[in-house]
């Protein structure tokens, strides 16, 4: 028990150190899970366990459910494909519905997007636009081999028909930061034009235009045993995040 407590405190300290060093939005942290199953980009859970090997977070609040979730995992086998899943409660096809994923590749923050920051924006369920930072704003660039699909489907998190996005992006092609391991800044959002009261629902609830307040992919983890779900319940508490990482790491720690 004493060893466990020491390890827990070390994990918390390490995470707090990481967050301080990289100035990410406090409490919005995940780790890069290495996949055991390759996702099929078809806008739905192709199998019941397609995303069970990913790090899964609530889009808002602390509950994984119908209000929205997102998930991230990595295929490091050859092309460093980042795979993303976002589920929105949205069920209406509007021309200005929007998905956004931003990556701060070098995780160097800044209050405006820089050359190592990319924004992937999908509008109206039809059109992908990609941007790179200029130092002061976003500039449109050609799609860097990002593949995506969204569709109306059900899932274990929402039994009603709702929009589900699946997207893959090759780290090595996205930006000049290359296929480096984390840390990376990350921001994801969804917007339903039929629900303007909700507005843009984002993780973290900040701005795509301000990398210094993105969330943080703090590190990577290749120790997830095959078939083990690492679905994450509560993202808002730094200590909960640290505890979760501790619980995962504990599997592979040598006995003291
Ligand atoms: Ca799928
Ligand atoms: Ca909509």
C-alpha cells in the first residue's frame, strides 16, 4: 500500500510537471494509446470493440454518454496514423454543422496558431478544409492525406441515431513536426447548426485559435494488453487523470 501511494504521488507530480512545462489547459490530458485494432473509417463503430483500445473522453462534463465523446489512438506500425472518433448528439444534416480537430505538433503553445499547428475542419458533412498556422491566424492548405467519414449511426454511448465521425491523419504528413512522439497539443470540437443554444462544444472548452489552451497528449503508452479497454470516465480532474495513468502504468511496472 505504501509503495502504491508513493507511485501515485509520483504520477501526480509527473503529470503536474508535464502540464506546467507545456502550458496546456489544466485537467485536459490524455495519453497516446497504441492500437490493437485498426479502425475502419466508415463513420460508425464497425465492430463493438473497434474503439475499445483507444483513450475515450467525454466531449463535455465528466460522463461518457449521449452528450458526446471523443477517442484517440495511434497505429505506430508503419505510417504513424492518428485515429480519431467523435460522437455528437446531432442528428440533423445542416450545411454549417462542423467538426474541428487541431494539433499543436510541437506542443509549443502560443496564443495564435504557428507553423507547427494544423486545423482540420469538416463542414456540412461534406467538405474538409485544412489549415496551417501563420503566426497570427490560419491559412488554408491542401489536404495532407487526411481521410474521414461521418454518418448517422448508433453506438454503445448513444442508442439514438447521431453523427459519428472517424478520421485518420498521418503524423509524418501533417506538418513539419514530423512523426514525433507526444507531447502534442490537441483540441476537438463539434457544432450542430440546429442547436445554436449549445454552440460549439469543444474539448477543452476553449478556442481552436489559441494553442496555449489546447488539451495535452502527454505521452504514449504501448503497454495496453490486447483486448483491454482503457475507456476513461472523468477527464476534468487532474488527479483523476493522474490516477488513471497510474492504474494503466501499474500493469507494466516492475515489482519494487
Ligand atoms: Ca468504423
Ligand atoms: Ca446538425
